C-alpha cells in the first residue's frame, strides 16, 4: 500500500512511526512532515518515509499529490484540514482517506454544535449558553458569578478558551471575542460553560460510523509549567493509563458519553469514521464532557501508539469499512509517558533554528522513542522549528519506570532554551503510591 500522512507534529510522527511498522505499507509520504519523520523507515522494505512540502491546509495541493502518486490511503492528523472538508474532497475523487467528513468534524470545529448535540442526546456536560450578543453573554456569566469558560465557537489554534473565576475576567473575555473580534469569525459566536472542577482526563474512541472502541485512559498536562501553572498549551506531556479513572468508571463513561453519542449520530445521520476524543472533567457529580475533538490528541497519540499492539493500517481499514465490531484492540500492559520539550517562550513568542544535540545517544535507549514535533534539518544538523519541539516517550513495567526513562532521555537532549515540565505523571504516581 502507498500511504500519505498529513501533518507535521508529534502526533503525526507517532502515526508515521506506527504505520511504518505495518507489513502492508510499501511506500509512505508525509505532508509536510518534519526532520524526525524523514528518518523513519518502513519495516516491510526498509524504504525511508518521504516528506513533501505541501501544507496540511493546502487541500488542492494534497489532492493533486495523492492522485499523482496513486496513494491508497491518506491519514489526516490535524483538525484544520478535517474542518475544511478534506475527507469530502478526497472521497469525491474516489480516494480513500481516513478521518471524519466535514459534517462529522463539526464536533470539534463548532463548540456550539457539540454543546447542542450533547444537550439533545443527554450527554453529561457543563451548564452552558451560546451567544452572539455581548450583553446577553455577560448576563449569563454573571449568573455563574463569573466562574465560567468562555469559548470561541470555531477552531482557534487551541487558544480560543478563556477560563475565568470572576465576572471581570469573564466580561473581558466576552468583549475580546464578541466586540474586539480577536478570533475573527471563529469567535463570532461563543459558548459559555460553567466552570467545572475536578481532574481532567482524555478519552479516545476509534469509530467506524456504528461502533466505537474506547482506548485505555490517558492524561495530558495542558499548562506550561509545573504544578499546572502558567498558560494553556497544546499539551506539555501525557501518560497512559491514568489511575484517576478505573475500569468501572471507564465503563460508566462509555455508557454515559460514548453510547448516547453513537445513538445521537445514528439518529442525525452523522457517519463518524475516525477518532473521537472527548475531553472529560471527573467532577463530584460524575464525568462531564468539556469538549469533543475529532482527531487524535497530541501528545496523547505518542503514548497510545507506543501501547497499541494491533497493526494500525488494519485498524484504520476497519474504521473505514465499518467492520470495527469484529475487531479487538490489544494494548500493551506497559504504561507509557511522553515529556514534551518546548522552545523558550512557548506558548508565547519563541525562536526557531536552535541546533538539537543528543538525539543519536537517545536513539540507542531501549523502550524509548523521541517523536519530533517541531524540527527541521539544516545541512547535517537537526534544529528546532516549532513551539513544541520533541515528545520524548518511554514505556516500562510500571508508570514510574516509564516516567524515569522518559526523563533520563529528555535530560540527555539539549537545545538552547529547551524547557520541559518535570512533573509529568507525578500526580498519578502519588495517587498510585497512596492507594498501594
Ligand atoms: P477545550 O479546548 O474546550 O477543552 O478547553 C481548553 C481547556 O480549558 C480544557 O482542557 C480545560 O483545562 C479548560 N476548560 C474548558 N472548559 C472548561 C470548563 N467548563 N471548566 C473548567 N475548565 C475548562
Ligand atoms: N492534547 C490536547 C489536544 O490534542 O487537543
């Protein structure tokens, strides 16, 4: 098979790495990819994965390339091309592409759509309102004493959510979105949710339009600094599984979230083929959905794909052909931990082009894989090329071993200004040791 993977981050490196292990794959391209992806080889024939300089949002460029190379399957990593309708476009040309179509991608692309869907189908979520008018929005946030999350309706590069604890901040967030239009069209409508308190975890489910197979649990670390302080980021590290949701609670989440979601999709004629990734808050009143994403999480993918034992090409084919019911997901018992190394200044302004040292040494470590998130090759040197630069991932017999291995590897890698959180999985480890 000839495969094309779309995207350039750590998630896409993990997808490429896992897909390259499949004996079905004879040729693979990644658009636009990164320096780490360009070093991957196919297990079947030793060929390198080739990066091609086509942006993830250049839909016609991607379509032209897929036709020219007679690509058998295209795998979409990021949310933007899905929201732009890449799946519909490829399917119209008779090409196989994996991910939700534009209508199904609305679960992520429109927070108002997702919120109303949850309300229609009894999926537990935060109390909320949808607004275009600033004074009505402020009245609602005031009814919550300003304790709320103000969210731009559309995709906003992960920056469209402001979590507020007082009315002044809530009004400022409302004004910035609805009056100053700081998110443009994405913020022309907003969703305001009550502030939920609890532990936040990530769920992922592989879906084929009829069946949804839940993955084990994972947890991202969204804030930039240790102790969950500082600004929200795309994710500074993840681990799987998390002790904060046991088997019984996971099956409750399946009953309360995934099953009504499937019933709702069927009732509304939405055929969702891809990954549904609900962000969940474990509140005192049970799990509540904060948001739906319609793709793999980043860096959750890095920990999931180092644990899943199935051939990923076969899983994707089952998702595309509606045959997931007959398949079983198999997971390694080994926990996995990913520590993100970021550029100085991220998630704010940062510089690129810093040479990265130590990658060759770390490549020899067992049970360890460095996924590149923002890197480029300049001559013989790999340099930083993004806010999140590397996702240093390791797995082991228990969570502590995996965590220690990931940090040992991260400590061996250097680039100017590199910063990473030193407490990835710490709360989980404390919880495990308190329980044992
Ligand atoms: P979202 O993109 O909607 O997941 O929001 C980004 C982050 O904001 C989430 O990962 C949470 O940490 C936080 N957040 C979103 N909604 C809420 C809420 N209703 N209550 C508390 N925190 C929230
Ligand atoms: N881990 C956060 C995200 O992928 O949205």
